[in-house]
C-alpha cells in the first residue's frame, strides 16, 4: 500500500530533537515520526487522554516521572522478549524425555561433560 504524506507543525526544539535522534538512529525524521505516530495511535483512548492531562496539568517533574515509568516498562518488555527468545533457543532435542530426576541428572552430566 502506498504511503500518504501528512504534515505537522512543531517548535524549533522539537524539530531539532527529531533530527538529532533520527540521525543517531540511522533513520529519517519521517521514519521516526511515523513510528512515533503509530505508537501513539495504538494506545487506548483513555491513555492518550491521560497523556494529554499530564502535559496540560502536570509539572515538569510529573512529565519526567511519567517518561521514566514508560522507559522502565519498555525496557522490561524488551528484556522479556529477549529472555523468551533465548529460552526458546535453549530447548533440548529430547526435552520431553526428561521426565524423571535421573533423566535430568544424566542429561546435565552429559551436557557439562561436553564443555570440558
């Protein structure tokens, strides 16, 4: 599907941040804008409203705390994705056969002996 152009007006500081981050990430400002817009639009309406409230009614500290909480949540999700992918790669060929303590111990001995 062909993309459509949209335009937006932003203050000089926002445009400068956009260009700087895009350059550091090896992306175009347009790509970064689209990624940001998609994320915002995927949020539930109540969350978008809450973000607007924090921007309009909150202090700079409120905004800072919100950004830190978002950062922790995203980093935690990234960690979980990585952990799951690593765990999937650690599956043993005969994992279903390891149904007793003796079978698990035997496999552990075999696996660690291979490392020596």
